[in-house]
C-alpha cells in the first residue's frame, strides 16, 4: 500500500547558470525636446535724478568771452582783406 503514494509525476527541475536569456526590445523611443525656458525681462526701476543746480550768470566771464570773440573776428576780417584786397562792395 505504500508504493503508489510515493510517486511524484510530471515534475521537472532545471537550473541554468550563466546562460543569458533572450530579450527583444521594442522600437526606438523618441522624446519631444523640452520646451525653451521662459524669457525673463528685467525692467529697471526708475531712478530719481535731482534737478540740476541753477545757472549762475557770470557777467565778468560773459564780457571776457564777448571781447575775445570780437578780437577773433577782427583778426579774421583783416586776414580776409589782406588776402583779397580792399574791395568794399
């Protein structure tokens, strides 16, 4: 009676070491490029500029400049008359 109960039927055991398995890859995967980074616009803050100081009218300097200009004009006129003669038309 003990004979038929000790049978194990249809059990197989297989050990494979160092044998790689077969792997099939799918089609290549393409990704969209990442979106460009957002544009950053830095607007400078308004700068307060104090008003310029008032204009100082220096009468002495004005008279000196007028005298200097007048002398320059006289020299230029003399040079013109010397170059082109004394023609007063």
